[in-house]
């Protein structure tokens, strides 16, 4: 054990020396050979850490990406793409297929994280997830009263079919998103002017390069709201006559275009030759295959059939990290795990029941059992560290006696049966559900675990066909308005599927949207989180990083805290 630990430390020092540039290539390989590192493994380590050494320090995010190869973790930023080999294919596998690529009517990351490589917005979130930056709008002006926004479009932008993007495309896209009859994401667009029938007003185009939006009142999260995926700019000419085709066809200005969608098998994205960012994307195409079983995905990665995979089971992370031919990416996230409780299903309409379930959860144990230590207990439904996250909340410390006393005061004093739906094929959700079954049994709750396929889970969620369901959240914008509106306001989301409501929380959520004073907004969102915990609208578990595993030949696998895969700067060594 002592000798093995010494070698591990020496390998870590070798990786650090490569990163710092204190060893040239010859000296690096000489020391690697002395440590018994095989040629391919030494080459992979040198490429990984030496490439990171040449990154521009100004591009390193405040929340760095951690890449582990051969057992040694290191924080890296975005690597310079100027000398990256152009072209090639990135083969990536995930557990679930998309079901709807329409930015307006979709519901779920399985869709969003794909089509954000196809579409652009006027404004976008920076790579560190903390700020906003120009995208299709190269600049904008805001009137002194905070009600009028004038966006100046980037000249020369084209859709992937080569047709010019005009201001009229922006207006059509925005109006369609805001007038969505099913109101999937319209809760982020309540700031817009509307007529008596609810139709959007106040969006105009003085010319083909300018869009003016007039609001009825100042709106604090407006720029963040229009950076959200549902405000993607779509070609009006392509979709106007048949918007429903956007479910499985796309026409955007993003770095990639949709070439093929063999449903249930794979999605192929190809380079948009008309993309407006110079020399991007690096890749010719990305093929995203569907491999539902976690172990099967890992076998394909280890065998070289694919270049990368999403969300490896936490139980396999140490194994993958120790493989010198692979990279494990830990990326700062806004990912929070919950159990959604349907308040319309007895006895979950009783706050004492919901509180009891929360206090009967040992979060520290869950993090060890499910995440193998790679997580943080959640004390709020909002992601830790996000704008206006409340650091003062105690959350729900593990307390079985308190849980029992709460249940004794409820409509189910002697316990009750609970069906918990989890995602079939997911090792992490299997482990989480099994641990919860054991924990909740201690207060008389008899859990039946029901694994369901992804599409069934989504359909059940939308229709309320569940009692309790494991679910999660990732922020899509930097402002708390999206999550708070989704979880608190009576919109198409049914309050995050809980059907729970609270008049004070709803009133505060609306005030938070209109309040421009940051200090007052903080007070508002702090109080909303207190109410959410007082009523225990959901069971909150933990925050976890985004995880991905790739071969050592993959560079710039990027996923900002807002979650979407960003592949325009990704490349694969030939």
C-alpha cells in the first residue's frame, strides 16, 4: 500500500509538471517510463495536461472545470482552438432520446441540451454561468425609464440554409414563444405588453437590423429571460406555414444544424457552414446515440466505439478516473435533485406529511451512497450559490423522531403507502430510490419503487400521473425568476408538478419580477425559499456536479452551470 501510494503521488507530480510546463516532452516521457507508465497512457497524460498549460488565463471561469485522467484531477479552462485539428466527428452517448426539438413547446433537458447547439438567442449566458453577453444582438440600449430595449442585430448572420436572419425573424420567434397556447414557458415572458385577448404587443422592427421591445413596466430579469432557450431565433420562412414541424425539424443560426434524427437510436448534428462566429465550430459533426443502460455506455467508451458519454454512474466514477486513456469531467452545475410530491394525491396534500418525509432523509448518507461523496446537501430548492440563494436556511437535518411527530399530527398518523417513480436503467436513481425506501420505512411509509422509461416519466409528470417522482432541476438563465416562476406560480408547470400553492409565495414571486432594487429582490427571494421549506413543497436532496466521461483525445467538452452542452469549441484528436 505504501509503495502504491508513493507511485500515485509521483504520477500526480508528473501531471502537475506537464501542466506547469516545467518538463519538456523528452523529460516527461523519460520520467513516465521510470514510473512504469505505458506509452499510450503517457501520451494521453501529456496531451491532456500540456494542452491545458497553454490556455489563456483570462478564459478560465471563476468556477473551473475539473478533468481527471489517470487518477489525477486538475482544474482547466477553455483551451485555445486556433491550432486544433479541424473537422472530425464527436460520438457521444446518453441514456434518453429527445422527444421535441421545438424551443417553444419542449419540456426537458433531453431536448434543450441538444437544440441549443442549433439555435442562438439575442443575448446568452457566459461560459461561467454568471453573466450575460451579446449573441445575435451585438449591443442594446435601454431607455432611462427601463421600459424600452433596442437591440442592434449582428450584421451578416445567416440561418444554416444560407438565408439572411432579419429582425422580422426575431419578432416572429418572440411572438410565437409569448403566444404559446399551451404556455409551456410563457411564465418567463409575462413582462411583455399584451392586448385584451392576451396577444403580445410592443415588439417592432424599425429596420432589418433593429428590434425594439417596449415593456409596460420595468422588469428586473428581462435580459436574462430573453437569453433563455424558448427565445431562440427561428427562421420565419422555414416554419411559419407549419410550426408543428419544429418538433423534429430545425432551422437556426447556431454552430450546428440537424442532419438526421433516427428516433430512439441517434441524432446527427453537422457543422453550420454559415455560422457567424469565426472558425467555429471545430468539428464537422456530432453523433448523439441513445444507449439506455449505464454499463453499456461505459463499455462502448472503454472499447472506443464512442468518444464520450453523459452522466456516468457515480459508482463507476473512481474506476473511470483511474483509467489513463479516459477523462472524467466534473463541471460546476446548478443541478439539484428532488422528489416531486403530487399534493393532489393523498396524503401528500398535508404539509405535515411532506415535512415528515423531508426530515426522514439522511442527506449525508445519500451523498455517500448515491454520489460517492460528490455532492452537497441541499437546504433550498434553489441551486446553492445561484443569485439570491438563501444561505441562512437550515434545511431539513436528519431527525427521525421529529419526522414521526410530524406524521402523528397529519392525516396519516400511522404511515401510508407511497409509490415512488424513478428512471428505468439509471443506476443513480436506483440507488437513490432504494435508500429512500429504507429511510422512509423508519417512519411507517411503505415505498413501492416503480422504474419507468424516460418518455413515460415525462408524460406522467405532465399529466400528474404519479404520487412521488424523482426529478431534478438545472437553471437555464442566471436570474432566479425562471425557477421561482416554475415552482411557485400557477402556470403550465403546475408548480413543478406539485400542484402546491401558497398565496404569499405567489405574490412575492410577482414582486420579484418587477423589483429593480437588488437588496429588495434578495429579501423577496429569501422569503420565498423560507415559505417553500415551511410548506415542504417537495423533498429536496442535494446538489451535484455535471459529470461526463470522454476519451483522452477529446478537448473542450463544455457544459456551463446552466447545463446545455456547448460543442462548438470541442475537438477530437485525429
